[in-house]
C-alpha cells in the first residue's frame, strides 16, 4: 500500500483511497485489459466461456475506473463522465444485476468491484479532503488540446495495433504505432496532472514520455515543460495528417462528440424477454454530426430492421446510411 500523503480528488472515494492507485498504473491496467479483450476477438476459439467472462469483466472494471478517476478530477470532456457511468451500468449487467435502482448504481458497483479486485472484501474508509483553501485549482492546458476521451481511446488503440504489428513482423508500422502510443499516453498524463496539480508524479511521467518521443525523433533532452509541449505539437501534427481533407466537428457538435468525431454507442444488449433489453456492451463509433441515420433495407444481416440476434443477445447492425430529408 502506498504511503504518500498527497491528497488527490479520487482519494475522497473509498475505492481509491486505500492503495492510492496512480493514474500511471490505472492506464497500464486499462491497457492490459484492452489488449486481452482484443485478443478474445482475434482468437475466440482459444478461450473458454469462463475466461471470456473474466477478461471482459476486467476490461469494464479497469477502463471504467480510469474514466471514473478522470471524472472525479473534473475532466472537461462530458463524454468522460458519461462513459464512466455507462461502463458501470455495463458492469452491473455483466455481473447479472440488470435493474440499477438509481443513476449512481452502476458507478458505485464499479468502485466496489475495483476495490474488491485490489484490496480484498472491502476498502477502507475514504479520506477527508483538504480544506478548500488548500486545494489547488486545475492548471490551464494549451489551446487545441485533445479531449480526455480521445486520448484514452488513442492510448489503448495505438498500443494494441503496435502489438499486432509486432506479431505480424511489421516493424515499421509497429514503431509508428508505439510512437503514437507514447504521445497519447503522455498527453493523457499531462491532462490528469493539470486537473489535479498535486499529482506531480503524473506530470513527471508525461515529461518522460516527451523526452522519449524527442529521442525517437532525434532531438536532444530538454526541460520537462518543453518535453510536454513537444508531445502536443507532434500529436497535433499527426492528427493533421490523418484529418487532412476531412471536415472537423465543432466543440458543440449536435452529434455529441465534443469535436472529437467519435461517440460511444451501445452495440449489444442482453435480451431478457418480453421486450426488455439491457445494455451490456458499448464501443466508440464515428460521430454523424447529428445527421439522421437509417439501416439499409437491402442489408443481408438485419434487412433494414437494425438489429441482429444471437445467444440471448441483441446486436446493433452497422449498415447505417444517411437519411435523405429532402425526399
């Protein structure tokens, strides 16, 4: 158990107070759980049902806890708060509790489960927060800073792709994806430190990521501040190359992506009969910027109905196309 006296916003929650889990470790846990879950998709025949259950549960717990801590620190991205609650609700359903009694049932179950995984039956009591005049205000971030939810997704996705490229012997692609991973992870740590300035460890870890990327790019070591700034410039340059020719989404995008271009959508529901469907799985999809979508009536999977069914589950069919409002 860590003995640091630094008080961070998440330490006011019992689940996160006992071991004082760092954001760095939570990112590593979420990264591991995401990689394990992706492997079940790539090699479904190599896993037993009980293994699939544990891996998917771990993914919900660790990713949910990371989003929850960012939310507790006051993440500016509303998707972070929504996703934390959504993953908690998915965890409830995954564990067989299909009827949350309150809006906070899912997030409370997520925190209790996280504590059980790390500390045994029950966590210790939460620690009292410091006096208001002792709490540091969030630090400002540079303009054009990516949203927290985008950084989480990019951190996990780039690492998974890098590992897949390594396994396939694609050395150049693996190198590029790991560079992308270090940038996204460093910026996520910088963001977490800005939300809670007392977390000097996260700020230093962000700087180390910047030093590493600068070394990869052939630049000499510099100050921590310059190293973090280099991460942002390199990341935005990479995004500019990807998004060239695409119409960017506005921060107040009617699709709800906050300018990120990505939204979370429920893809799988548990079919409980009598027309009752409980969400059990969500993933990021492209934002439609509020443009209505309908399912292709010629789709061989859903025939325009919008859903497919298997093993007591309902799945969203992805054969969407824009609705012509002028017809």
